[in-house]
C-alpha cells in the first residue's frame, strides 16, 4: 500500500475525495444491470433494446475520451472533472425517474438519451481524474491509480447489494436518486479540493496531439494490452452466468462467484501499483506476467478445449481468482508505462500529456468493454463457453507477442532518447527549482519529493540508465540519483 504519511494535507484530501467519487461512480454504474432489464421489460422493451442501452454507454465513452484528453489542457482538469461528476449525478437521478414514463418507445428513447449524456460525464470524470492524479502524485502514479481502482472495485461489489436494499425500501427510483445525491456532494467537495488549473505544469494552453502520441513506440502496445484485457472482462460478464447454471447455484452462490473476480482485482491492484512505483520491476514486465496469469485463469474457466480437466465449480473459482490477479497486473502498469514512454519520447511532462494518456486509457477500456460482451455473446450462442474462450485466449496470445517484443525493444528507445533535446527542455521547465536543491545529501533527498518527474528521471526509473547530464546542470538528476 502507498505510504500516506509522506503526502501533504491537500494531497490527502484530493485522494480521499477521489476515492469517494470513484466508489459512488462505480455504484452508479453497477446499479443498472440488476434492476433496469426488469423495468424495461415491464414497459415492453426487448432484451436487444435494453442491451443496446447498455452498449451505447461504452461506445460513447470510447469516442469522446480521446477528445477530452486532447483538449484537457484547454478546458482545464478541474472544470472537466466537475462537469463529469455533476453530469453523472444528474443522469443517475433522471435514470431513476424512467419508471414514471409510460409507453415503450418514449421509455427506450429516454433511456438512450440519458445513457449517452451519462457516458459524456463518465468519460470526462475519468479522463480528468487520472490526469489530476498523475499531476498530484508524480512519484506514486501507479500506487495511487491502483488504490482508486480498488475503491472502484468495492463500488462494483457494493452497488448491487446497496441497490437491492434501497429497491426494497423505495422501488426503482430510490437507488438511483440516492447515489445521484451522493455524487453531487462528491462534486462539491472535489470542486473545492482539486487545485485550480493554473497550478499545473503546462507546456502551453493548446490541445495535445493524439496522433503524435499514437505514433510513439510502445503506446500502441499499451493500448492493445488494455483493450484485450477489458475484452476478457466483458467475455466473463456476458457468458459466465449461463455457463455456471449447470452447477445449480442459488442467487447468493452466483453472486459470490462473480465477486471473486472483482474482489481479487481490487485487493491485488495496490500491490501491482507498488511494484511499479518502487521500480522493483518495469511496468511492461509486470504486464507480460499478468498476461500469462490471465491466460491460465481463462483456460480453467471453461475449461479450454486443450485443458485435460473436466468442468468444475472449483476450477471456475480458481480461474476467476487468477483472472482477477491478471487484470490487475495488466491494467495498473499500462497507465504508468504509457506515461513514461510518452515523456521519454519527447512529449512534455505536463498536464497536456497526462490528459492525452488518460483519455487514451479511458477510451481503450471502453472499446474493450464494448467489444467483449458483443462478440462473446454471439460466440457463446454458437460455440459454447469453452470454445468461445479461445477467442479471448488467441487475442491475448497475439498481444503478448507484441508486448514481449516491446519489452526487449525498450533499451533501444533508451539509446535513441539519451541525448534527446527534451531532456534539456524539461530541465529548463523545472529550472526554477534549482535554487531549492542543496548540495547537502540529506537536503537533496528531502527536496526530491518536491520536484516533478523530468525525462531524465523517467529514463533512470524505466531503464536504470545513466545520462550524460552533469549534476551542476541538472537539479532533477541530482535529486533522483542522490
């Protein structure tokens, strides 16, 4: 876990407010699946229709997130985050009022509109949130990110349970209205606690260049890792329940099986984040390890046709446990890895780059979440669970080939970027800090926490390399090698 004692009071307040916002955002997200289908069927909607209501959410997030990331530096992360939380809160309340609408067409149309607007808010909230975290916690990006993902996972677990209690007390409206009110409260707190835009290190007040980001070696690999991992999550969410019907479990038993995956992910995410931040293992190496764990986990679920074992609930639970470990080892490092690779390649170490990476990450998650259930449901109907799982297994195997290649290609990037002019430019950006860096070793260690990462620091962390910059000319290098 991250060491909270080294954070300032303002950082702790930002972290707590973000954690609460993530928790209630996850509850809002998880409330709809247990209760909306039944309400929609009462209004005459088909499974295809309300299934599209769910699917359009991920599609909109996929399309809009890169745009948010590109213009985050223009809009301002604080404004975008506040807009996202407020929009999600209002849409949650409006979604709870859908049962007051009579008529099949009007009901489904209203649900579509609300989900589209909610997706705009959700994408804004996530894109701005991850960028702010990268800026506020430059030395603990992976650990902080992982901790927030833990709270999101807890929200996914608590959502159906809390929603069920509120549903019994007040019907369809109460769960959504309650969560919406809590999100509004979170929005007010974060509006006060998040630093204003002018406190962020910015390269310019212009939009970022997404296409330039995608052309950087390593970024497409990170993107593919996220997409294939979330496809595997979507595969399980769409096909696991019909697959385990053969074991004749009670509703509580089915719920427990589903909790295993999310709970393992939430519990293991901070550990993967700590490994990334402490530089024990390179992020991409952790991602590769997670890929193999993911493959083993999915192979046990079916089991896959090549596995010499029979269908068993024990194997399903074991497979879900490994799957949870695997997705944590793949999703947590990719954000840090993409950010480090982008800065090493010459992109500015500023909120502009943080926004681009955050938007790309959010968009990739949404794309995988859209493809996974859509394709997997079709394959399950035609091939069964075991054979359908081969689709996910093959995708991950292909992605692992590119990841391993990228892992061994990284030292070449180090050599190419060693004398890149961005090293000097980042030192100049942080040059104002040079007066605060003492030649005394103890002072250097203290000042280290107060200096944002520069490209030379990323090179040292990611590749354990040495630069040609002298200590006299590089306060960043002095602080990071002390």
